[in-house]
């Protein structure tokens, strides 16, 4: 399986446009999920935790502006790229004031859309992570993608490393299985959540009593906060 760049949520009510966006983003290695109205899109952000949102302004029901306002008011700073047929400067300014990260006016090149998504993700990432991060008895190096327990190397598959790193990046936060499938595997809406349980079990077996992964019954998984 090709490693995903993460999940991009497209909120667009014109299906042909959404299909083109999906095709080009998927070709660049992104997992893609599409919703056709604002309320469903907002629910999908909260449920799937995408790396970015491609958001049409002229949506039925909850429009793009209200969507963006609701997202930011909730303290969610997922990168948002607004897409609209409106070219007026006032609309662009309002969208950015509401917390959008970029603005693209229809018609546009699908390649430009992909480039804009990559750009907002680079900005959101900020400075590179330090070469190695300590978490209790574990040392995790995201550059070489290696893990050590008490100084000894632990052999992990690429997916096992991605899952562990996703949890360690957000200590104390609990992820549902659906969120982990979307963010680690790039499988939005995938029904076989048992796959997450299997990989968690594998990680725990390899890390032993140094494993930071905790189970929250009825919710999902998280990583404990590191202790000295």
C-alpha cells in the first residue's frame, strides 16, 4: 500500500468538480473524502480529523463562510482552502478573516489546487520536528523512522511507526478508530476498524511494558503523557 500524505476533506456540492478534485489529490497520494453540504462536512472534520479541508463557499444549508466560522470558533485550526465562483475582493477578505488559509476562485487548474493544498500543509507544519523525541523509555526519530526502547532498536513496519508517531504527537488526546484509519491509513469511512486493534496489539507486543498506548473503552486509543 502506498503511504498516504493524510486525509483531505472536500466539501463541494457540484459532483463533477468534486470528482476532479478527488482524482488529482488522490494521484498525489492523499486520502480523500467528499461531502456535499456544509453540515455534513463539519461533522466529517470532527469525526475524521483531516489534514486539510477544500471548502466551497456556495454550499446548501451551512455555507462555506459559516462552516469556517464554526470550525474556528470551536478552536479547530485544520488548514482550510476556500474554493468559490465568487471573485470579489470582499469575499476573499472575509474568508481569510474567518480563518481560511488560502482562497482559490473557479475556474482553476486542478494542479493549482493540489499545489495550494501542499502549500497550506507546509505552512501549518511549521518548523521541522527535532531529530529525536523522547517519550518515557522510548526514543522516536521521525527522520530515520526508527524507535528505540531503553536504547535498543525496535523493528516496526512503516504502518506501525506511523500509528505510534500519530499517537505520540498528541499525548493525552484520544482518537477514535475511524480517525486513525483516516489519518494513518488514508481510509476514510473504512468499515473494518478491527484493523486498528490488530496494529495496536502488534505495537504493544513489540514495545512491551514501555508501550505508551492506552485504551479508552468505547472511544479508541491515545498515548500517555511522557514521564521523566
